[in-house]
C-alpha cells in the first residue's frame, strides 16, 4: 500500500475502496479558523451536541484580526466562549496562522484532520491525511459524524536528487502546478515518494502540501520518516511520532517524476497559481512590494533564511518590504536569534502572526503595481486592488527582489552567498495563547453582529429559473464571495449576501444581489451558469450559503471543484454539469425550466433544461443517494433537524 491507502484504510467506516466510490472516514482532529468558524460553530450548536466527539478540535483566530469596528472581536468572543462550552481548544489572535500552529503543536502522523480552510492539507507535511472542507462538514465531524470523500486516485510524485542553491520547496509545488494545473484534479490525492523526500524538512514539505490545495486535489501527503521524528522531537512531541512509509511494492495511479537537482526558481503570475514562469522569463520586472508570510512560507526556516540574506543589507528604496511570521513560536524565535532586528535594520515592516495581506486584510498594493509574495493565491482582486500584478514566489526569490527592486535570477550574481539553514534542535514552545476548555462551561457570548445560519426550503419539483449570471472558466470562491474588507460580515449572512459576485457588479447597474432578490420575490428561482472548474480556491461555505439565501437553486457548469461542490450540496443547491454545446445554448437565453426535478433525482436520472425556444439541454450530475436526499431536503441542516 502507499501512504494514502494506509491512512485511509485505517479510518474507513463504510464504502468501497475503488477510485471514485464514496467512502466515509473517521475524523480524528478538526480545525476551524475564525472567518469560517463562526458559521461552523453556529451550525454545531444547531446539531444540539453537548461536546465535541473528536480526539482534538482546535478553533483558531487568525483571519479577521484587523478589528476595524466591533464585528471581528464580537466573533472572537463568541468563538472563545463556544470553544470553552464544547471542549475545544482556542488559539487566540497573535498565536499564529492555523495551519502553521497546527503543524507545530498538534499535527500527528497517521491521523485524519478535517479543517474549515482549504489549506488544511499543510498537515500532509507531517504524514497526516489532512483535508479542507466547508464549515458544516467540520461541524458534523466535531459531532462524531464520519466525513465522506470519493476513494481517491493517488498521483505519486517521485522526488529524486536534492534542491540546488536558490531553489526552494515553493519551486517544487510551482513546478507541479505547471504540470497538473489548477483544474481537472478533483478526486485525486498527491503523494510524494522517492529518494528526494529525505532531503526535505517538515517545514519544506508543509510548503508543498499547503499549496497543493491549488491543484484542486483532495489532499497531499508525505511519508512520516526520520525527518518527521526530528521535527516532532524539536517541538517536544516525539511521543506523537509514528512511522508511515509506503510499501516497497506500493503502486500509484499515475507517476510524475521531479528531479529536485534540475529545478530552477519559478514564480506564478496573477491571476492564477498555475500561471507559472521561470525566473528568466520575468527577470527585470520592477517590484513595488514584497511580503514574506502566509501559511505557505512563514516558518522559522523561511524567516531565518530571509534574514540571513538581508544581514548587513537594506531593502531597495522603492520597495515596501513586509514580514508576517506564521506563528508566535516563529516570532519569538526570530526575536531571540536576532533575525527580527536584522529585518528591522533592513527596513522591513513587521506584521502580526496572522493571515493579514494574504486575504486582503490591508496592505493592498497601489494600482498597476507589482508585488512579490510568498503566498499561495494570486487571484485578481484578492489583494484588495483590482488591477495589480502579484508574483507568488519562494522566500529566496522574494528577498532578492526586495534587495534589488526587481525580479532577479539569484543564481546569476555572486555577491550574496546562499546561506546554510539548519533546522533548530529545539523549537521554543509555550502554548500560553492556546486556551484549553475551562472546567466550568462558560455562557456563549452572542453579539448583535452574529446572525443565525439562514434556513432553506426543500427543493421544488419544478425549477422555473432565471439565469442570474453567465460566467467563464475558473471562477474562484473569491469571485463568488469577496474576502478582504467584506470578511467582517462572515457571521451575518444577510449583510454578506449583498456582496455576492461583487467583482462583476458594474457601477450604476443592478447588482447580482438586487437581481437575485427580484427573482426570489417573484417566486422564480435563480440559476448560475459557468464554465470549467467552478468554485476553485477557498473552503468558504458562504459561497454557497449566500447564493442559497438569495434563492439560487442550481449552478450549471462544465465542471466543479471538490470543496465547493460539497458546500453547494450541503446547502441544497444543485451542482449540474453540462456539455460545451449545451452551455452555449443556455448562454443564449435568460430563462430555463427544469421540470420534474425531485422525481427524476429520486430515480437517479439526469435532468433536462428547456430553453425559451423549446430546445432541450441535458444536465448531468454525479450525486450520490445521500447527496440527493440532502438536496431534496434543502440542505444538511434541514436533514438533521428532521432526523432529531
Ligand atoms: C483563503 O486563503 O482563501 C482562506 C481565507 O483561508 C479560505 C477560508 C475563508 O474563506 O475563510 C480558504 O482557503 O479556505
Ligand atoms: Fe490565511 Fe492566506 Fe493561509 Fe488562507 S491562504 S489560511 S488567508 S494565510
């Protein structure tokens, strides 16, 4: 067996081990973050459980820490109280980004982790099967329900050799993104194997599994080996180690070989993480902002490397250089070893250990300028600036750009020597900002800015649909529900729904929200049309809840991404696929009827859309019996309320 099969097999509750078949797995650990967590815990409360039934559940506060107005802290107090009430640990603001902290303090090889954030696969760097999901699925897992995935196809990535100077773990995942792209990988797990694996430390592996989320796979995983033990020992957690290696005769559904020795520095230019270029192709591009941070590249290794390159130097006068350490542990360690002071001397602006600019919480670049960020996403507008250019890069490439004021190929210069970075023998760890559940259950604090999750009605027999929007390929959840300044509305669907598809609204014209409400008020149903890979990116279930609240009953697209499909189903919206020819027909009309929906779904049949001119278009689906039951009920919350 390979590592994926080993971990999955130990967790299967029911289902068949054939690729594509639904399999329910036991979830050992969960994590939430504040931007998805408030909704997840409101949903958990609706399940009526006394406490969580997992081995470990952690609620992180790391996304909404700008606190402009009371909304964010209202959420924080709710999260802290609800964590205490239900037996959940709460990582307070300032303690760091969920994925970085979970890797440092809680991740365990061989365990399953479900997180309400798409970058939960970071834990794969420690040999765990760590999967991103919508908040409701995480709430259900906290309540002891198994989580259903499709038994995956395993893509084996064979690593040979070792990384040359100036080439980083980030370049490994950028290389893979250039091969697999961000679409078409639904239902796969990426597993790394081969002699090159041993050359990568856990933080380097975590960079790779973290950004594996951009491939659209279920998760990514490394074996748990001596390097894993080394990391856990340094974190004072050797007892959490378990060796998990693939068998000698393990097989994979597809094998991709990457010779680390032959890799070169790469970048991904906006608007997509798979728009990968070699450094040679972009050399000389003038840069205005450089940021080292995010859950992809803000480990102690990354920051000490950046500091070593900057020692005795200053950043280019035209560059605004920012550093956001991934966790309080990293912040404390760069303080103690002098790296923090190096950053300050070099002219860096130090940010708190949180998501910050990665999700457009401030630090938006100026219009038309270029920034180099060590992050994982560069979708247009994500920075808060609609027409900027973002290059995703390794810390190595980013720091060199900060020093030189432009993108440079560091291998071509011999002034700055490549530093040797060793993993520390011991990481500082005081978990003082991780609050365990108190002995006495606290009252739940619910401020006026926190609303209830909205209710949906059961799916109608006939959908009399108005097409609300016609979209192209690769629509991300950032397009559907903007983050950044709008994230403060995450716990209030009524408010947040006003901004659905905000980036497509035009000044002076009817907004998507207004259009959808008009359709809803006229007792008709909203339909969304899209191309390939609808719902890429984040796990935010708001990208399903808000359209549901506005009366959307179906999304018709060429293909869908995994987490968003599950979120649509969870909230009673039909994800229907259509042929390219069918999509063209639908794009030419404004209204479509989809009749006998309930009866045809119950019989497991495809649906048919009838257009204004009477032509018919087949709408297919890959819904399981359980999915159909969920959608017919109007979503999982209705289903659970009925079963209680
Ligand atoms: C992201 O990176 O897009 C986020 C913000 O972390 C999201 C979660 C969210 O929207 O709250 C994710 O990756 O799932
Ligand atoms: Fe936070 Fe960015 Fe990581 Fe999302 S990708 S969890 S916003 S740091």
